[in-house]
C-alpha cells in the first residue's frame, strides 16, 4: 500500500470535513486531495527525483507529503533552523529536486544544478489536475529524513511505504475521530512526529490545527479557539505550558488527550500537568525516526494508576516509556549481544513491520533477526515496561566503568531545589573521564554542591558522585526538547583546560 491511500480513504468517506487549519488556510479532506494531485502533476512534469520542504508548519507539509506519494517520489522535509551552508549541503545530496519553501527560507537555497525552488503559496495555488492513482510498491521510499547529525554528518533515514503504513494501520483506527475532534500540532515538519501527525490525523479523519512555532500562550489560545481535543508536545513544551497555566489559569475543557515524547520527561513535570489537567488522558510515546514513530506507549490508565499509587516503585512508572505497541517487539542486550533479563540495563533493540533501520548510503542496520539497534540504553521491568537511561554515546567511561547519566540525573532532580540537570563526562587525568553535572535551580532556591554530591552518594555508588557541579541559568536544548549534551561537555572541558 501507498500512504496516499490514507488520504483517498478519508476524502471518500468525509470529503467535506475540515482536514487542516493553519493561519488563514482551512482545507477539507477533498481540497487537500485535490491540492496533492496538483502537486503530483507538477512534480512529475519537473523530472525531480525528490520533493523537499524548507518551511515552518503549514498546509504545504501535508500537500508535499501526499503529492510526493502520488508522484512516486520521496518526500524530504529539511530543518530550516540549520545554517545556510548546512542546508545547501543537504540540498546537494537530494538533487535533482523541487524545494518548497516559505518566502523567509527560499533565499537560503543557493543556485544548484537540478534544484528548483517553489514558493509555498505558489505551490498551494497550483492549478487543479486530474486524479493520479498512487503506486502499489510497498517497498518504494516514501520519506527521507535527515538525522540531527550530533555525532557527525547527518544520515538520511529511509522510510518506505510499508513501514509508515505498518505504523499507521497498526496503531490508528480508520475514521475514529468525531467531526468536532482536533489535534494541535506544534512539532516542526522535519521531525518524524510531524509526519506521523499528518498521517495519523488523515487516517483518523481528524482536523489538524497547525501552529508555525511553539509559544505557550499561543498554544493555550489555540486550544481554546479551535476546541482542540488532542495534542502532542515535547517535554520542554509541556514544562512551559504548565508554568503558563500555573501563572495564568485557563480552563481547557475541550482538551481530552495529550501525548508527549521526544525527550526525557521529568516525573515532577508530568505530575504537575496531571494535577492541572485532571480530565486529560496523558500518553508517553517513545519512538525514533528509523521506526516510523512510536514503538512503546505509557497510556492513560498507566498514568492514573501510577499517580494514585502509594508504592514508590509503581509511582516511578511515570518515568517509564511504557510497553511495546501491538506489532512491535523490544528487547535489551548487553555489549556482547546477549539478551538481558528484567531489571538489567543494556542496549535497546526493536523489531516490527514499521521498523526501517535503513540509511541511504549506509544501507540496512538490521541484524540477521530483523532487530534494529536504537543506541538507546535502558531496561525492561518484570511487567515489560521500558525505562530509558540515555543514549549509548552519552555513557561516561570512568576508569573502565560505564556510567549512565540518567540514574544520576534522577537523583539530582529528586532534590526540591533542583529544576533541571544534565550529567556528562569531563576529562580527568586519573580516570580518563569523570562525572560532571550542570544544574538549574528552581527560582529563589539555593543548595551547595556538597549537598547534592552527598545526596548522590547516599543513593548510588561513590563512582556516580559528580566530581564537578556547575550551576546554570538554563540548559541548552534543541527545538525538540533534547538536551544538547555536547555543549555541556564542551563547557566542562573548557573549564578543565583553563
């Protein structure tokens, strides 16, 4: 099957229902399909091998995604926050291509052979074209997403139609949304969550409300104005929403479900959010680009059970990412590849029809059994709940001992004065690497580094105690809520060299 089939089904079933609300644009599912057909005709005539999007959230994201599917070429959303040089390096890798860009981003693309830049509004205003039957090759490439490239050049992750269809059909019920339902989308279109939002909303026949960028007051206003029933946010967004609601309470009566993911969610934040929004069903969704989005879920019932529990172990389940979705298998392995038992920390592997695990130049990263190495560290408890403990690249190697930052951060965050913390490696002549912590305190709070070191020593082994603690006004995060540990490490390394 082809992902364009999702739009065909929705347009046939509920053609007049509103599909997208974005600024002045309001498109029905039938109008969205017509624009996707027009885009497909344009793309076929252009001879492009790919269509890229260099833009903020707008209807052009959905039109380009489905237009590419009808045309039989990959859709490649690009990160508009990159530098001009970085953007053009990616554009050269996908030529010949059509680049759909907003006016503020079009000027960033240099003159490159085989590359044509089309203004977003011109793209949305293409003349109507005849209907195009989507291809039927499930192995055809549907989406190409460039990874963040934090450890080197960005890799081009490949998602085939069979991967994305496996995810959507396996997790979403067709036409399950009521006509009044709406999901608020603020994640950028170049992230897998932005793509899955378009596909899942289309298949559910749910109205999608887009914001160009996130700002907590604007997010709350959109929920009220559009009677938003569902939303997805990253942890840093939820922190700011909670702070805004605590400072200026607003009744969000329409909001029924809020999913979050994309980074580590402090347990204290989700507890505050659940107290502020008791009517909302909270879901923690864990997934990766290479897995077509969500692979495990901590659902609303799990949230409520953990929130009401007196048992600390059950309460801590709020910090897990739940259990695998129906068609997905997850296992944890040690460094030699042996599968570990409950409670044993190691490397997370995943398998299922939605898992691609493939990059354009490097090829498939699946092992002989079809398992993909996520490079996330974590463990499964006895009930099958997955707890993550950072990336493999984040591990601190102190005198040959591997130390995961996550467990130390959890202890630091348990102190009432601590609002945020990031634990990283710092150079050390004796041990090779030592533990260092950057800590953000709550407003008006004060605590000595020795107190935090003693707290860690009381909960964990002495090797986990931060050798250095630096207090910061804030930690560096990217737009998706992931702490930029590389920058924190550089700060400590510079301090050692000074």
